[in-house]
C-alpha cells in the first residue's frame, strides 16, 4: 500500500487523518524562496511553525510525523541557519525530516550532517539541477528515501502541467534509478478519486506501475480551508477507503498498467494543447 501523507498543522485535523489511515502527517516549514517561484500558481503558502510539531505529534497515535524544512541556507535576520532549524525540528519531535529544493551535492551532504542520523530523512527532488546530478546524490549512503516534487520540477522545466513529467518519461527514468539503488520513492500528489484535471485513479495506477511507495494527499482531496470537522471526517473516511479499494484492484490486475500509461499520456497531451 502507498504511504499516504497529508499536510496540516491543525491537531484536530491530524487526529482525524490518523484515525482514518493516513500514514504520515506532514508539517511544512518551507518558506524561503517559495513565494517567488510559485507566485503565479494556485498554491497554498504554508504558515506552519516549529511549535506546531509537538502539538500535532501529541494528537496522533499511528501516523509518523514528517517535517519539511527550508532549503539549505545561512542565518539571516528572518531565519535561523539550517543547522539551528533542523536542531529545533528534531527537539520538537519530528520522525522524518524532508529537504526541499536542493540543487547541489554539497547541499544534500550538509543536510545529512545536520541531521546526523538522529531521525529518518527524505529528499524532495524538485529542481532540474538536482536531476542532472542524481547519480552522484544516489551514491551517498544516507539516501534512503526520495520524493519527486512534480509541481516545482515542472516549473523548473517550463512545463504547462505538472503531470507532463509523468507522461514524457521523466518520472519513470528517475524511478528506475531509485529502484536500482533499492531506495524508497514516491512522487506528486493525489486527489480523491474522480477529482483533479488528471483524475486521481490514473495517477494511483501509475504509482503502482512505477513501484512508488508514497504519495501526498493534495488540497483537492481535503481543502485546508475547510473548518467543519464533520465534513473533514467524512472526507477522510470516504476518500481513504476508496483509495485503498483501488489499490487492492491494482494488486489484482497489474497487467492493465500499460493501458493506463497510454491513457495518462493521451489525457496530459489533451490538457496541454
């Protein structure tokens, strides 16, 4: 089964997600440079804080707590250094720390030095520069998990639609490299079944075809603006159940993945015309 992640800093929402089978609650501290590179996109800029980590941690019982920190950076008037930030994230109880938007081998090495094996780590591959040096990155023994961030990576390549990278073979080539190194990997986000410009069921089948083990539940799965806890609870109860049922189907009918791949390519091409 895919490890499903949901981004929230609200402890009551995290509790509902945890109770309904979400595997990882995702706190997002990334702010440096994000507004500038996604300013024209329909995206939510995170307002999460380090203090949210311990509050959410106390609200969940089964799910792991993943925290995305800022890209590697020095201390400024607005931000503590990467070393200080990661230290605080570990102290507040993160199970997994994710490094976003890296471009160089040195940034990844510095990240691993900061963490120093105290918690698990995940790399968010979302720049063309990182793709160019991925073979060097994969030689690092600390690399155990990578997630392909399709939104920023597609922006970096000048694409119109983030799932073009799924249709043009970019994701498949990267997944093959990860699989050869026996590194856990995932990509992109998924909505509730039947939702999204490219309906979620096609994307989930691609996860299975490519051997992916992890996906983020997008804000079109459950909007962060929704405040009614009964609606949120129903969304997770229904949505996660439907996703898991589709996953069981994927396990039984692996031979239809090639057909699904062709449908993905056709629909992405239609969207981008």
